[in-house]
C-alpha cells in the first residue's frame, strides 16, 4: 500500500485490513488469526468483507485487485 492509503477524507468510504482474533473452538482446535478486509461506508457501516488470507500481503493484494477491477466488473445473477 502507498503512504497515502492511511489518509482519507471522513466523508469517503474505505477499506480496512485487520487480523482476526484467535478463537478456541475445542480444547485442541482454534480458528482465526487470518487476515481479513472489509469495505466500509464513510459512516463505518460494513458493505462487503473478505476473509481467510494467510498473510497480510495476500490480503492487501486482494484489496488492490478489487480497487483496480471493480469499476469495470459486470453483475452476474445466479438462478
């Protein structure tokens, strides 16, 4: 990400990248600690999210791909 990624106007939507909390599912099974992203409105309401990235770099790459391709993406409906 560029140095300007952390700077945004308060009236703009934004992507947020974070590491999920570790959750104990059983005595030997855990979940979480993966990297996730969410796209939020300017008011902080989550509009879309993604999860399951093993590294921060992979998560950032997914966000960059969304930022580059979303403007030309088409809508497909499944029946």
